[in-house]
C-alpha cells in the first residue's frame, strides 16, 4: 500500500550521515516528551523509569526492524504495505486503518501539549490551552493544504533545537535531583510499569517514517546503520535523562504539573521568564510534530481511499496535495479537540487511544517481519515481536480500542463495496474499475 504519490523521476542519493541522524532525531523527538514524563511518573512513581528503559529498548529494536523491512521492500508505503505483503490485502488495510486512526487522533494530543505550556506561561485558564491547540492544529492543516513542506534545513534546525532544549533541561535540573525520591520505588505496584510502556509508544512513533529514505543515502550500507545507532543513543539519553530529572526532582504528581513538567524544571532553574521560553519551544515542537504527522497520515488516507477502505473523497488530490486525506485528518482532530474541551479530557486520557493502536500496529509489523525477512532481519523481527508481546497484556484495559477501529474499518469496507456495486450496476462500470479510477 503505497502512501507516496507517484513519481516518475529517479530519487537521487543525497543523504549523508549527519543529515540522516538529524532526520531520524526529528522524526522521533516530538511533542510526547513534553507531557509523558510527568504523566508516567504520576502513574507508576519512580518505577516509571523502568517503563522508559523498556520503551527505549523496544524502540531500538523497532528502528532496526523498519530499516530491514525498507531494504526488503524498497519504496514500499509503510506498515500497511509490510503487513499486506505478509498476510494479505485485508490485513494490510486493517493495519492501515489503525495507523491512520492513531495518527489522526494523535493530532488532538500533539497541539494540546503546546497549548498547556502557553496557558501556563500567561497564567490563563485551561480553556485557553484548547484554544491554542486549535490554532496550532489550524496552522499545521493549512500548511499541508497549500502543500508547504518543511525544508531539510528547517528539520535539521528543529531537531537540534529540541535536542538542545531537552539537554539543557536535564543539566539545569541536576542540582535539584535527590536520590531519596526513588523511595518508595513502586508505590502503585508493578502493573503501571507495563501500562506506562504502552503509553510511551506514542513518544517512539516515527521510526518507520525515515526508514523509507534508506535508498536516498549516499552510502546506505555504511551510513544507515551508523545513523540509526547514533540516533538510538541520542534518543535514549535524552528521554531517560528527562525521565530521571522529572522523578528525582519530584516534578510530577498532579495533572497540572504533569502537563508542563519540562517548563517547571526550567522555571525552577531560571525563574518565571523560563515559562515563556518553554512555551515557545513547546509550540515549535507541537507545530513541527503536527505538520509532519498530518503530511504522513494524509497520504495514508489517500492510499486507503484509493483501495476502497475510506470514502473516495478522502483520496482527492489537487496539485500533488492529498487534500482529501488532509481534510479527513483535520475533521477527526478538530472534532476530537472540541469533545476534549467539552468533556475536560486532558492528554493523559486521550493519549492511550493512539498509543494502544500504535502498539498493535507495530506488533503486526514485527510479525510481518518474521515472515518477510531472513537472517539478522528475521532475528530482529522476532525480538521485536517478543518484546512488544510482553507488554501487550498491560493494554488489556484498552483492547477495546483496536477492536472498535477494526469493526469500523470492516463496516466501512463493506458499505463502500456495496455502494460501488450499486453504482456499477447503474453505470456498467465495475468495482475494480471504480477503485482504479
């Protein structure tokens, strides 16, 4: 299932090691890091550090898995393609639906993280956080509708900015860290550790996005493994560093603190003015993350529509822009954001939806890798599948989420096919010809 638009030209090899690392880092370090450290710490206590360690280990294996899959199926459209190649078109379509749903619903969470920081910086009510989130989402949707792309230089700058901001936060928090805060280590028992890993999948979504650029590296055999290895180290150090800083400074324990834990760490070191700086950084990160995910998910929506899994308008393209896919994502995100405001749902309640969906999609990708790959690639796929399977039981409280999505997807598929048959009966155009058109 190809989520990329057709391109008759030949891709040029132009990515070097440094650029490859920056692209990977910018794909992984997103808005999730703004709220998840505090949220996971509130749920599991100091034991949340184990959640981060496990999530980082799974993320490293997924990075290697998607590189192997991209080499096996160069130019393929993503996870839906891998699953479809391994287990058939229906399995691929369902995987695509789950990833599309996760990406679209995730665009409620991403802008809201920036909204929290802005509301805190100006001492405004929580309603303003949702209003700011709507503004961030509108800008990201608008940019995608006009076809505006983030330049490579801008992506590199964003990656560097995020990495430096997180590193600065870790360093300035060191004087206030206290190992006594590690006790009691697991005040709520062991189950929240596994649940924390499930939620943290939201922070590690993105490894598959850059894997498709393997063919554009100047020296893929040498630079791809190095870029992946360096990125794994950078992401692990920054994520674990932030998690440790939040726990050892005690910067968590309430929804208000969890929403802006990084801002509170900076304010503790630099005073009140740091809140404004943190808000600016949060908006930049949220906007960059939303823009990138809408671009990717809208193309998946286009692909699903062309293959009969979404209504045909979702596959509308204008001037090489998947307008239908962008509007489909925007509809889900804006309606969800409005409901979140009316029902007072915070990111801690919302993030479990895309996180749980991503868990099952990545598990499907790993299982597909076991069938499609051989040698070292298959070993990586097996380890990835086992690691994910270990934490899947922690999602038992949310297993209804992927089941609902699968049910909706199959119903949508059935309805669309019946409509197509009805139309073909009146016009004499077959279902296959309609889908091809």
